[in-house]
């Protein structure tokens, strides 16, 4: 039986994002007052764009049971903190307004004049969504009952806005395998409509453009980009596969777009985040960074529409030349193929910018020289970087990005790949 209110000592920790409080709470208490808010998407009133809510990915029961076995062991230890965002209700996700229910920090001054902090949890109402650590906590549901008394280190943010919760989750998990890159990118672009476009990092702009490509009626990517967030309006990967309908991950498209205007998106994002003055947090502050990405100047100047239209037109051309007539199982519609096409687009984008011609016709005229390539060949079966390179090389030779003399210097396996894909190509 847990008696509320609960009052525990807290340590205030000030960092650039704000102040949070380190506390120790038992697993039993946390299971009562915390919850996991699954990232989900819902269509906006316009029926085209969608908004996100929540943070977490789906709980994996086998993983919970595996961690529970560790919890029950004599060597169990969880030195990493569980990160919580206090005062958001589970039912509607709204900020709790009732002062009698809200978590709060109380302070007092000791005899030496130092501030001492306490975290007060008034009731068992679930008011603490988990930003990070959901599997650690919920594994206790599968452990021995006496383990519920184990204290767990927690970092508690008070009233942290939802977009910051999503950003924290994405930042913490971006390099950890259990979280897909697509889910991470959705978090980086969490409700981007609430932020001025001129302050968008390369990640956020790429997410915005990818989302638009997925819903625009005349987009070759319409309904072909998998939405990582749970939703009720887009087709799932399993459904697409059963219908013979190809789809591609959000991560593949976002990463392809990002590289058009940033060679180091993390560096750019951090530079923008370091600017504390909101009015100065614009892409302009990135001009001092060296970056040879072909559409970098368009990004810095805020010409997002041109970037979008150029991407749209290139892939319209690719759709006509490659996708529409692709054989079932062709690698040009798989991850390696889409990645290779983005590579080709990046190689062509600089010259297109100089010519001031991003038209579909411009790209179609170039890509048409490779229209007879057969990407269903087993030579492209390798789903790693080599398959991608083989596809890119074959297209590059056909369209003249690699001339006949240069083709003699490329790896022999790529010459073989190109010859097998289209025997009529002269690379002798």
C-alpha cells in the first residue's frame, strides 16, 4: 500500500534545455504514476497533412521479460536514469491544471543558506509520461513482487512541452539500434508547424518535404513512404507487401533529401540549437560552416519550395523511366534502388542549379539514356552498400556521369554488374 502524497529529496540540475530534478523512486510508485505514450499520427482537418502526439515506440513483451530476468538476478543495477515529463495527463495528454494533483518542487533553506529541494507527488494519478526508459520500468511487471521496492534513478522535467519531449527522445535514441531511424526522424520533425521554417534544421526541413511528398496528389512518392508513427490512415508495410505494392521507409527518403543541402546534419542542428536568442536562430548562422552539398545555398536562403520541386521533378522522371515499367521485385524500387537514385540526383543537382533548370523534362532527358536497365538481376541482390553502388554505377555510366574511359577504372564487379544489367552498354 502506497500512501500519498509522496515526498522525496531531489537534486536540481541545470542544463541548456532547462532544469530537471534527479530523484530516486521505487518501481512500485513509478508503475502507478507513469505511463508510456505511444507515438501516433492523425490527419489534420485538411485531410492531407498529419500531426503527431506521444513519444514512445511500442512495448516489446519479449524484451520486457528478458529485462525482468535481469531484474530478478542478484547483480541487477540500473545506473541510467528513467526520464519523465511531469504533469501531463494520460487520458488526453493535456497539461494538468489542478494544483492538488500536479507534481511540484518544494524548497527550503538549510542552516548554511543552501537550497534543498523535494519532489512532491500528490496522488497516484498517472501524470508522468516516460521520455526514456519505458522497457526498464515496465519489465518490473514481469519480475518478482519484492523487486518492486527497488529504487530507480529518475530525471524529472516539470511541465516540459511535448515537442521538447519528442526532441529529447530522438536525440537520446538516435544512435541506438532498438529505435528505427524513421521513428527518430518523425520525432525530429515533431509538429514542425509550430516552429518558423527559417529556424528548421536540415533534418526538420527534410522531414517536412518527405511528409509532403507522401501526400501530394502528383507526387511519385504518394502513399509510398511508411509513416513510423501509429496511425489509421496509411497503409502498413505488411498490407503493401500482400498487395504487391512497394513502399520505402521515411528514413530512406529523409536521408536522401538531407544530403542535398547538408553534409553534416547533426553539426548544423547543434549549431542552431546553440543559439539561445530565438530571433537569431535562423539558417543564416550556418553560413560560416563549410559545406559543398549541391543545394546548400537554396537551403540557407530559405528556398525550400525550389528544393521540393526539384526533388519532385527528379523522381517524377525516375518514375517514368524506371518505376512504372519495373519488373516485380526490381531493386530499383527497394531501399538500395531509392538510395542510388538519390545519389544520382545529388550528382545532377549542381549542374541543374547552374542551368537554372529543375524541370521534369530536364531530368527525364538525362535518365532516359538508362531506361533499358534491368534492375531485377540477381547482381543487385546485395541489400548493403554494394548493391546501392552497383545500381548507381550502372545508371552513371549510361547517362554519362562516368565516361567510357573512367568506367575502365572502376571496380571490376561494377563493370560486370553494369554489363549484366544491360548487355548492350559499351564499356569496352
